[in-house]
């Protein structure tokens, strides 16, 4: 996260008086995200945006938040992200909540060609991919895999520093056990109870939320 704040002319409150925070990121290139965080409307934009671009996109994303009408009442992990755009927006929320907003992926998407692992990340490109086989699983499991990949944008290896990043997520150990159980059942041809996906938790990678694409 390159920084947070508001340039001159950017609204500091929403239409109904909620505070607004603009966060600029050098890693964010072509997407803008907006979400509620502890009653504050947060708009995440690329660091290279001009003042005019910032004003335009802050207004646009605040309008989308207003239309959504949630004021942050939906808790993280309650709303299932179906589309790639929803998944990317949810990643921004998880990063803000558990990683201090430091993990800023350039893209997050579901893929159907990833059968040997739950997810993967390419830190050099900032990209994250989750297997579609996760979709029928509990949201807290999906959130763990997504956070796992977000953490890899900050620490590539499965070392002590990496696992410290995931310590803040309360479902880490439970989700790892869940995925290991699915893998165990799948390897033995037993009903997995969630999906027919394989691999273990350590093989996760190699590697009211909204998002907009900058054109």
C-alpha cells in the first residue's frame, strides 16, 4: 500500500455523512475498489491517478456504495463472491481487514484448469487464481485460501513470516484441517462432503464490496 489520504477536492464524507478514505497503491494498475471498513467508505485507487481521475473514481465508487446501501453491515465471509469482479473486491476487503491493506493484487479470478491445487499466486505480477472447485465450500474456507494467496504477495515462501501473516485470521487452522480432510477423502475415493478437489493445505499455491476497471 503506497499511502492513504485525500487530495484537494476529493470529498471527505459520503452523501449521508460517513467518512471517506482514499488509498493509493503503486501495485494497483487498472482497478479501483470500494468497501466499508469500520464505518468508513474506503476507495482504493492506483497511485498514478491524477487529481481529476481520483475525483472521478471516488465519486463513481461512492455512488456504487450508496446504491448497494449496506454501510458495511455485511460481515466479511458472509457474502459469496460469484464473479471474478466480486472475488477481487472481496480480496481487497480481506487484505484490509487481516493484512493491513498491504496485499494489493492486480487481478483475482476463478479458474477451471487448476485441479492439483486450491489456489495460486504470482507475486511478481500480483495475480491470484482460485480453483473453481472451492466454490461449493464454506465461505470461511474460501476466505482462508484467498488470504493464503494474498499473503504470498507479501512473502513468497511458506516460512515463519508467512504463517504470522495468516495468524490474524481466526479460521486458519480450521480451514487447513477442512482442506486436508477433503484431500484425504478424495485420494481414497470417499465422499469429500464439499467437492472432488484434491491437494493439501500446504499446496494451496505454487504461490458490501465493489470493484471497477479503469479503461
